[in-house]
DNA sequence: ATTGCCGGGAT
DNA sequence: ATCCCGGCAAT
C-alpha cells in the first residue's frame, strides 16, 4: 500500500560543508514527491532499522509538516505541525511503522548506502554503514562507541526491491546516484547545492518503476515544486477554468463575456478598463469624448443609440417587473434582448 | 411621456 | 459583488 501511494520520493537535506561543525541543517528541501500521501513525512521511521541515536535532526525535519496549495507548490512549514488534509489518515509513528512493516514484507528491504564521494559502499545495517563512515571517512576509531551522529549525514537509506534485486544486484545501480553515468539525482542538487558532499537523501524505489526515469521526470518538471504524477502533464500554463469563469469571445469591438451560470447563456456586455461602451459601428459616432464643461455631471454623449429590440420593460411591462432580466431591473443594459 | 441605460451610491 | 436609482438621451 505504501508503495502504491508513494511511488517515489526524494528528500534532500544538505548542510554546511564544514564537516565537523555544528549539526545545523541549513535547509531542507522537498525536491519532489509523486504522491500526496503524508506517509512521506516519516520515511526515516520506515527505513531505519531501529537505531535511535543520532536521528533527532532527521526526525525533527521530517516531522515538519509540508503544505500544499492548489497550485501545486509545496513548502515546508515548520510551524504547522498538523497533518495536511489528504485522503490518507493521519500518520502517527505507530501507523507509519505499521505501514513500513507491511511495505517491508512486500519484498522491500532497506539498504544503507554511503554517500561519500567516490564511495559506493552499500550495507544492510545502519550500524554497519555508520561504522564504515566513522572509520573510513571520518577517521575515527571504529572500536569507539562514541558517535555524535555525524555519520548520518553521509549515508542514505534506500529501499530496495528484493524481487528485482534477486535478478542481480545490478538492478540496484540505477537507484544509486553515485554510480557511473549521469547521476539522476545530483543534477537536481547542482542547482541549489553545487557540491553536495554531505548529503543524505532517501529514495523509495518503486517496484515497477525504474528510479531514474521517475527521478528524471521530476527533475525536468519541477525541481522544487512537488506535483503528483497526474498533475504534471496536465499542469496548465494558466489557472484552469471553472464553471464560473468567463470565456472571452471576440464580438465586434467591445468584448462579449459569456457567463456560465444557471439558465441560458446570456451575453453580457462588459466594459474593459478605460473602455467606454462603444456605439454600434454603423451608426454615427461623432460625439466621442465630448468634454462637457457646462455641467458638473459627466458627459453621457457617448451613450449608445437606442436599440430596436424591445426590452424587458416593454415586453413584460412594469406590472411584471419580476420577469425582467436582472440588468433591466437594475436599469442596466438589457441582457435578454440585446441589439 | 416613455423607454433604455449610464453613472454612481448604498450595502 | 449585488442592488437600486437619479437623470440623461433617444424615441
């Protein structure tokens, strides 16, 4: 279930290059997610093998809620701890772990991959990868129990489909950003973090999707706007029309706006900004912009000549005023019987 | 006088 | 945005 809801997620955390300095995470960016499921909020609890130490920074980051607007923009909102409104039920740690268990039972296995430059070490346990990083890359004593969590920055948890893995470990290669060939993830990072030498990211590798294609798809569309796979191709350049939107139709000189609402489509003449209602072009239009200095009232010299059609007032009469169109009732240009 | 509706005010 | 109306121009 989790797999189907979270086909692919890439979380990127990058930090200051000073390796042994503070643990402050400079920024956390959700590059993208192809799912709106809040399960992605807590992938560490899913993926980690249960080692509690040195993960506070991750959990604090991942517990930060994200918000999504209708336009598909995603942003971190660390102040709002509430779960966003999604069809999925609220996710607590327990439920997340349960889902995680079900996912793991579904031939998914969490592996730990060293992200140190030119190091492609993949181990099955977090302690193992931590020890590897501590001893090989950080130059600490491997026998020492001391760990300040520094290693967490240099390995990633990758979920591997063991079914496909059984076909050969080479299938794992596409999920690795440090393998030969154009890495699928780091080009994204290059925009924001040119040298992500200390990067931890978590990849949920889908069962039936190849990670590179998914990642490339993400990259080419919205590096920092997470959208669902459905909305990506259908994302219009402009806001979509709803039923109340107006469709502009070219009609003589003044635009005619058709308003989709209850009842028949009735053309509504509208006056654009700075545009007076224009007379019908086959009539005399000699009184344009007559400046009336004699009276305080503005000139109405540009008033449109009276049309030939009977209007609501004349058709229904004053006694049936309720039958008039709205415009006529408001003493506006008749909408029902246009000229 | 009647009709159409612009411009503007009130809510 | 919706509703109403004074007042002007055309008829």
